[in-house]
C-alpha cells in the first residue's frame, strides 16, 4: 500500500509541476505613467481571476517604449503579447495586419466607449485596440497664485493671456516658475505641444500637395513664442522635461501653469502625491489666431500583436484591464479620483466620479472639443491634431523635435531650427514618394 501511495503522490506532484510549466506567461510592454503603474499593482487581482495566466511587465519611458514596440511589431519579433500603443499607431498598424482585432462581448460594452476614441481605434467596424485611458490637452494653473496676483483666467484663454499670467506668478527665488511645458525631443513629446501651438497660430505640417510647411510665418511665430515663453518663465533645463518631469515639478508647487494632457489632473489633485491639491484650476487649451487644433487628443491603448503565441490569454487581459469592472476595481481600491479616465461614458456619468474628480467636466469638454479631421486653419490632407497620421511622421517628428529642443536650449536659433526641419521633412517626403 505504501508503494502505491508513493506512486500516486508522485503522479499528483508530476501533474502539478506539468500544470505549473504549462501556465501562460503574458509579456506586457507599457509606459511608466501613473495609471499603468497602478495597473501593475493590481496584477494579483487578474491572476487570481485567471488561474494559469501570469503577467510579466516591461515598463519603459515613453520614447523608449515607442521604439521597442515599433521595432518588434514591424519585424514580427514576438517579444510582447500585449503592447501599450497610442491612437497614432493603431490605424496604421491595423491596416498592415499587425494587430489582432479585440474580441469584445456584451459585458465589455463597446458602445460605452467615447465615440471619438472608439472610432479612432477601429477599422471596418472592428476594434483593434482597447483604450486604457484617454486625454486631451488643457491648461492647469495655480488658482491660489492667480488670486494673490489678482489675475482672472478666462475659461478659454489665449496664449497671450497665459504668458501674462506666467509673468505675474513667476518667482524663481521662491522656487516657482511661471510656466512648465514639454521640451524633451520626440514626435509625441515636445512636438505634441508645439504642433498644437503651431496649429492655433494658423500653421500646418503639410499642404494639400504634401509639401512641408515648417518654415512659414505661422511656425516661426509659434515656435518663437514658445521659446521666449520658456526662456523668460520656464524652469531650468526645460529642454529635458516631458510629462513626468513637469508633473513632478507641478506636484512640488514649482509651476504656476502647465499645458499638457488632461490625465495629469487626476494626479495633481491627489493630496497623497501633490502639495498643491485643492489649489489648482482648469481651463481650455490656449488659442491664438484660430481655435483649430489648439487641443490634442490622445489615448494609451492595449493592443495585441499578430505575432503573439498567447492570443487567448492576451484577449482576456486586455478586456479585463479596459472594462467597466476594472474602473470599479480601481475605485474600490484607491478611490474614484484615481480611476483611468477619458475612455468610457459611464465613468463620467458616475456621481461618485464627478464628486471625487473636480477636473472631470473640464476634461470631458476638452476631449469633446477635438476634431481629428479638421485641426488646421489651412486645408490639410491628413488626420490628426498633434501628429500626422502617416507612417513617415514618426521619423520626421523625432528629427524636428530635436531641432526644437536645440532652439529651446539656445544651441540654435528658431529660424535655423525651422529651416533645418523643413529640409529634413522635404527629404523624407520625397523619398517616400509623396511628391517630386
């Protein structure tokens, strides 16, 4: 009997070992933003609900993430089962057959997704990535400093008014800088902001013949304004700052105003991480000569590369992390002020969310205001606000972003940066066959 028992136990242990070896490991590439970090902390919740699936996270800075996932998916490398990608990549990659459609059901409720975001992530009626959080750009500023300076910010400010506000609250001796803006080079970094400034000054990336328009008076005025504003009222080393760096500065009370992604509002209004929580007000993204293209629209989404060997498990994870139930989970664990926003109508309809998130109405207005198909005053052949929805834009945007960063740091003049950018863009567009 003892031998039989030992044999049986050995069989059970072997089966358990085999089951453990058979567990599916999902490798997820994501960006090092606050909501994604929170998602990683909830890994045990997913693994408990999905026995047999384990999650392995690869968390990267935004620019590095874009390079890694673009290289992997284009070469069918298969390093990742789930990728965090932007609304720029999804339409391009889905047309190339690089992404699997998301298999949604009634419980997932696709119709609950905000229409503009759902449409931006769909091709031929199929969703090719699920939005984790969405954002538009808007102005966040210190109401306490505005009150002290006797300044009243309008709901729709101009860039000139924002500069005036920055001049009144700029106090570097006491560690407060009037304006914080992105300066780190990258098509989705400094160029996201600078493109909106150019749009609202009447600029565009390309005309209807796809010829670059970066050396025009509109771009010179916009970039000159940006550089002067940051030189006069920005923090030291602004050419190295992106979203996370400016978020840290703002939370420490070092920024009077900041134009950036509306998702930042959930962090700067959180007293657990922000020293200025309760002192912040919100307004629409600033405008100049035209309101067109003044505010961007962006989503960070979870997508499944066609090269994955774990499609079924990847589908389960994507639906879990972007569901209405996930929003409820974060609300239970950390409160309604911490939930990822900008994706679902039900989130904004929640009385609990509206009560906890003082920024909710401003963010929703900002998202609803964006028209991805009409973001420039002159007619343009492309969709997109802070980017151009063509594959070539990534390389062009990176190169131009480096020139803008050099102008901000004083290494070159604005005129030189734009002239060089024009030459780089012309070369790339000719090489790609857009015009001769």
